[in-house]
C-alpha cells in the first residue's frame, strides 16, 4: 500500500467513510472468525445495519478486496474472493438455490477481477483471473481468465490478451 493511499484510507476511517470502514470491519471479522464465531457474526450484523453490506462471516475474502461504494453488497457463506478484486455497489454473490450451503455451491472469484454495479453471481461458478463482470450481468456459468461478460444471462463479450490492461480498467 502506498503512503498516499494509506493516508487516504486512514483519513476516511476518521471521518467515517463507508469504504475504509467496511474494509477495517472485514479485517477484524477475518481475525476473529475461527476463534470466536459469535463476535464475527456480531461484526457482520453491524456492517449490515450501518452500511447496508451483508458479508457472511464464513465467506473468505482476501485482505486486498476493494469496495469503492459498499452499499447493498451481499456475499454468501461459502464465497471465496481472491486478491485485489474490486466489487461495486449492489452486487450479490451466493448460492443459486435453497440448500446450497450444504452442497458448497458458491462462487469463487479469481485475483485482479472487477465486478461492476448490480451484478449477480450465483451457484458454483468460477470467475477467472483478470475477469470483468459488467454492470447488471447475471453470471450462472464459469468465466474464463481475462474475459469480459455482460448480459442476462451473462455471455463473454471480449477476451483480452494476458498483457492487455484495458480489460481490467
């Protein structure tokens, strides 16, 4: 983390901006998840009340996950999110059917991916590394690495070359 970004995050926490505050709560929840599940549940419920973000304590998020506008985000129990993933407002990641928590049918998001506003990713879906999920897309099938998906249901609209940085911008 650069010095400037660290200073911005620190000042955001001081003034109560939702992005840094949610990130801090996520770190705290990850620390206590295994030792004290009741405290982790309390932190999760507090985030839901205060910021409108529901993240199940059993979900696994990397510490570098970014939520620039953390409002209306729902992340279910078995979801796994990789490093440097950006998640925008009103995104839902979770099971597709009742009882998926028993079967473990939850999404897995690869490193350096971006999920734009209003996207829904449900079921046992794997989002590849450097993938982009467009706004309001409904993803029910796997997304390959470096792909951009859009639509309902989501379809691949572009596959970028591995060195192309425009796909993740």
